[in-house]
């Protein structure tokens, strides 16, 4: 299963240069500036590659001259430095040196694309995949059932927006790794040494502190999350030496953040949000505390329940995480100290997630533009997947029937989550705001027409879009392996599991195909499909382009082309293609897989 997931995390590269997310580009600019010019100023990169959003404009303390900087927390830009440095040293050997200002546009675009792919792969994609391997090993302490464990891993890894943001040089997925990593280290130390805090290791206290600090170094709005993790650590590493060690780990990240803010914005305690170069963003971010106002219940509800971008609305498996609360409160299995540890751990992660939700619901720019799911809730997937495992084990106990039901429910909801968010994330990692039902309005029409992203097959001159379908198929097969592996099942119990699996997969997927309400914007995805296909990368390998020469010889194919064009919102082109068929549809066999 993990080998199949590896393909999804390393072989797909969603990228359209002309509209690529500034959330990613500005971080790339900062990495390039650090390596090429030994500075945080990105003026030269803007001059070379063009304007990008998400910049701050701040005056130099000595000269008073204004310079451009990334407005993002700097951790991901730091992480990309060794890999971009290696790229700048190796690329001249292959005839592609770092381009100069004024170089041909094709050369600049190629350099930006290659740079983005290298930084994504080594700084984000591989670490995020390795986190899933570690996550599965961590879950072994809480479940001996490989079916439940693997289902939770696949649901968190490719059944949420974790995959989409693992395929981007951004911090949303690494935020999950850092925040949950800190929580996990603290939890395991409490469980391993439940009665004597002096035995809890200094190395683990340092690591927990470093990861808790790293969360904020990755995402500014993670500060409450880091605070909640620090509070949890206080109940664990309360011996003076452990507490100091935890603080040292956290301060390393705080120091790296403060150094960036001091050099860029003139003060170690001042982020660049209020200095945003974009006037519209500056107006938003000057409200409240750097763009954080009062919590808004409607936003809280939307980021949770919306079938467009809500965490639970797009990843139904994650609902199971809530069941951990009654599970640890009312289960009487295990020793008293084990139950106590379970209650404390559940309270810690529930409080951490509540503070994250509260912070995002208070953000003035809470959606943040084009997105896949709720990107500001990037830390949530492993926490709720962990809660789901705790709940499933508590429910299953020693009963074969209850374990069969738990496996079926978890597996079905995992498949529903992967079909929604996994396929979407693998297709494109930034969905326009006017898309209200991402799977039927965006992912399915684009995939059917062959508008799929760059993939690793291009390295071997396999330019067919089918390579992308193979990778996505591997991801879905991995989900089925996790959910339906016959581990110690009898025939009747396995058949029961399959039925429950199918029922919950259907229930989980059904809302994704529901009719959008007028308040949500209705079915407005046609504009997004039409505009993105006009600029799609890589160009010229979609089914429309590949079928047209064949349709000159087989006129019935014009009906297939027309169907795809209509699905993409190209109505006028679809009408013209139907006329070119020259015969009624009834006389032509239907083409499903061009």
C-alpha cells in the first residue's frame, strides 16, 4: 500500500506557470534570493521572473529604500535552500545555468518550472511521504489491527488536502507533520513513563519543543497550536531540566523566525502582513491583529461542513475522529493510568484543534483565495485520523462483529475521502473559488478530457496522459488494499465488511455530487474549467488535441470531442464539433475512453 502511495507523492507535478499559486511562488523567490544573493530581498527575482502576490514592501533600516520580501513564514523557504543550491551547481553541467535578467521568456519559464519541481520533491513531497510511514508506526501503539491502521494512514495522506499541499512548495502539509510530531513525542513519553517524570528523556523534550516551534515557523497562524502543544508539554516535561530543554528546542525555531523578521521588516517581533505590497491584502491584514479579528461562527461552520472547502464536508472519514472523545471517557479497558493517559492525550489534541479552528474562523481572509479544501487547517488530518483509530479500537474491543463493522465503516469513508480529495489534489493543487462541487465540476470533466498535470513519465518521454491515470489508479488501489485486506476474517464477516464498506463509501460520496445551493454559487465551475484549460500545462497532450486528427478520418469521434468540450464549458466549440460529425449521434458508437 505504501509503495503505491509513493507513486502519488513523487510522480505527479500539478503546475500551470501563468496562474501558479503566489502562495508557492513567493516562497520559491525567497529560496532563490537566499542562495543566489545571500539576502531575503526578492527584488531581483521579481525583476527576473515577474511580479507575484503575497509580498511585503518594507524600507531598509539604513538607506530607507523599500524592498520586497515574502510575507510568508520562512521555514519552507529555508528548507529549500540546500536543494536549490545543489540545482544551481549541477544545472550548468547540463547546459542550463541560472538565467539572467532579460533572458528569453521560454528560458525563464523553464527555470522556474524546474526549480519548483525540485523544491517540491525534496523539501516537501518526500518528507511528507516519510511522515506517513512514521505515522503508521506510531499508530501501532494504539491498534494491532493493520486494516484500521492502514485505512487511517491512507485517509489522512490522500483522503484530505494533505496530498494536494504535499505537491506544492508550501507549508500546509509540513505544518501537519510538525504539529502532530510534537504531540506524538509528548504522548509517547507520557505513556512510556507514566509515573516518573524524571525518566522522560531530554532528547524527546528537545524534539517536542523543536517541532512545536517549527509549526509556527511554518505557518504564522499556528502560534495558538504551538501554545497548546507547549501547555501539553508542561504536564509532561515539568521537571526543570526537561522544561528548559523543551524551551531550547522551541527557541531555535523562534530565533529563526525572529531573525527573518528583523532583517526583513526591521523588528524581530513584526511579521510583514501589515506591509503587504498588494493594497487589497494590506487593507485586510491591517484589520485586527495582523488580519485576525473575532471568531465568526459562520466561517467556523463553513470551514468544517462545506462540500466545497470544508474539512469534514470533503473528507468524511475525519468525522470519526470526534468519536475518540466518548471512547476514552466511557471505555473501561486497560489499567487506570492507561485510561487517564488516554483522556489527557485526547483532551490535548482536541484543544489544539479547537484553537486552530477558532483562529482560522477569526481570520479576515479566512479562505485565502484559490484553494483545495481548508488550507489553513493543514495540521488537522493526522490528529483526526489518530482519533478515529482510538475510537475504532475502543468500539471493536474483542468482538468480531464490532471489528468487522469498524473496518467496513472506516474503509468506506476512507474511499469516499480519497475519491474526493485525493483525485482532486493529484489533478491540480489550487481550485478557483467559483467551483462549488470540486469533484463533478472540476476533477472529472478535466480528467475525462485529458487535462492532467505534469508527471514523472515525462523524464522518460512518456508524454501520454495515461501515466497520470496509472498513478491515480495506484492511489485508489492502495485505498482498496487498506480497506478490504482480508486480515483474519471469516467468510461471513468478510462479506459483511464488504457490504458495510460499500454502503459507507456511497454515503460518503453522495454529498460530493449534491446540487449546489444558490447561496453557494450554483454550478459555476464552467468558467474555471474553460480558463484553466486555455493555459493548461503541459500543453497539447489532452484528449481534445489528440483526437482531432483522428476525427478527420473517423467523423464519429467529433461527438466524443463535443461531449468533452461541453463538459469543459466550451459550448460554442462543442456545437461546432457536433456539426463536423456530419451524422446523427445514434449512428455513432459512444467513445468512453479515447
